[in-house]
């Protein structure tokens, strides 16, 4: 009997140790990938606090999801799938282990997932600036070639930009801009339009 009580107490302590407390989801006002023509995904976050602080100290982090209607998307799962597909392509293999700063990846669309790769400026990047600017960036998910994928409808511009899609199984391809800095990426059921505006490139979806 005493052994059973001791076991139960141990289980309760273990559950308490590894338990997490979560705040409610709240909508975040931020730039997100396109989900349909003229519509971007909505971002929601919630704070999670872990009781593992007994062993490692306070552990608080934010969980992020994207939503559109009744659909929910995991940005980190999308980033992982995007990274895995990139690393399976000849272009992805060519930049693995390359001594030059890796291109910056930005997820600009979901359903289908489409990402842009912008070459870094090798001199300025070594000084800690992405393309030599202070453009605010975020990163989600592990990326073998860099700090992670940024996301949204605005990316930095640099010559040699490429696009690819894990959903469409489309390998990295150079974006063909017109002389006035406009390009289109067609896919079944829609398209992305890219507009170069100085050092940035704005993406829209139709």
C-alpha cells in the first residue's frame, strides 16, 4: 500500500514538473504570407510557461500559428518542409557548406507554399547586416543554410533572386524581372506578382 502511494506521489510530481501553462491565443498585427488572392493569413500567438524551471530556470516561450477561416497552419512545420525540399535540390546542395553567406529565405505564400531566396551581400553580411540594411526580419524553423525562414509579403531585393515551392515540387528558379522591376510567378489557380521598390520587393497574390 505504501509503495502504491509513493508511486502515485512520484507521478504527480513528475506531471507537475513537466506541465506547461498556456495563455489564450491572441491575434498579432504583423505581415504574413498570402493564403489566397488578396488575402493574407492571420497570425495568432500564445505564451507558454514551463515548470521545468526547477531544473533549468524559467522557461517561457511563444507559440505561433497562422489561420484563415477554419484552417490552421503551423509555421514551423511549413518552414521545416520548405527547408527539407530545398536541401533535396541541386541548388540547395550547391550552397551547403559554401563559405559565402547563404541566401535569405522568405515564405511569401502558403497553399501553395512559395519561398523566395535573396542573395546576401557578402561584404555587408559579414558585418552583421542582412543585405547591408536594418530591415526587420524574423526567422522560423531550423534552416541548414541560415538562421531560418523569414515570412511575409515584403522581402529585401538583390540581383539573383530565386523562387521555389515544396508543394509544387518546383526547384529554385531565377525570378525573371522586367526592365521596370516587375515579375510574375504563375501556379495552378493563381499567381504572385513581385514589384521592386528600391531595396525592397513587394509581393501580391491574385
